[in-house]
C-alpha cells in the first residue's frame, strides 16, 4: 500500500440529515481517509470547518466509539459539560453508549481541521441531544425517527 494522495481523495460536502438540519451543515467538508485506504473496520475522516460551521448536530452513538484530534486551527467542543476550546494536538474520546451529546463549532476567522476516528458497527443508533431526532443505520440504510419512535418527516410535511 502506498501513502494516500490527499489531493486525489474526494471532498465530501453536504449532509444526510433531513430538512431543516441538512442546511445547518454548510461550511463543513471531509476527506474519507479510511475509505480511501480501503479500511472496513473503522472510519478515519479529516473534517474541515469553515468559520461559523458546525461539525454535526450534537449527538452520541449507541454502538460506536469516536475519537477526535484537532490538527489545525481552533474550534469549540460542546458537550453535556459545556464548552471547551480545542487547539492543534488536543484530543477527546467519546465511548459508545455514553449519552454525552457532542459537536464542534468553528467560532474563529480561519478554517479548523480535525481527525475523527470511529468504529464501524454493523448496526448503529445516533441520538441527537438538542433536537427530536434519532438516526438508525442498518445494512447501510439510514432511517430517521423522532425520539418516541415515530417516523421523521421534515417540517411542513405530514407525519
């Protein structure tokens, strides 16, 4: 295996979130490094947040561990414990099935980058702490529901 050519790795933008949440992810992009390297047991993504961008909705994973290391710039980590500045070299781990909703926000005037490493469970449930949304992934299919189990329909659509 040769080293990855980062200029050849496709940049992923956009979101699989339903409306209205997908629009909130403007300014976030990532390189799926683990996928580009042919890895199947865990994911490795290099995420870039432009000024003002969010990494995701605040969430926690039922089945997957997640590890984050800031590589460039500065962002704010927001968890159940509050806010903490993250700078290059700062790391944090989020163990599976620990309901500590987290995400990262770039409040600076320059891009911020961080590496995210996570396990790839065959079945996964992600719960979003601040909104009435739950994601279930099974066999590569994403399904969104409300926290009470009702199917999710974007605002303005009948449920």
